[in-house]
C-alpha cells in the first residue's frame, strides 16, 4: 500500500469511527482540543503523517480504540482481508456491515 492509499484508508476509517459514535467533527475537535479544520483534514486525506501522529492518542481515547489500531488495523490486515474493530479485535470484512 503506498502513502496515498494509506492516507485515504486512514481518513475513511477515522470518518467511520466518528460516525459510529454519532459525533460531529466539531464535537471531536472540542473533545481533543483542536480546531474543527484539523478533524476535517484528518478525515479528508489532507493531513500529513506528522499531523496525524500528534493526534493518535487523543483520537484513540475519543473513539475508544487501542493505539495499535492505526498500525495493525490499517496496514497489516490488508493482505488477509480483515480489519480491526473499534476495540482493536480482528474482524473479517465479511463480518462488517
């Protein structure tokens, strides 16, 4: 997976997590102490890798996921057709809705 594909996948997963918690971008921004534009950039692939790194722990707390999700859930499961659910447990793509 190249860097562009990885950013797209992270952005999509972050958006899905936020929506699954029924949170607005503004609410997430308030919860982690950033401007709403930061959340928008993270969910729209515009954030740099460095920009994302600084927000991993606060986002994990808001979305109730483990920090390793950003590595394991996005990268390592591509080849075996599964992903991590929000708790960090492996879940096959066929189990996802």
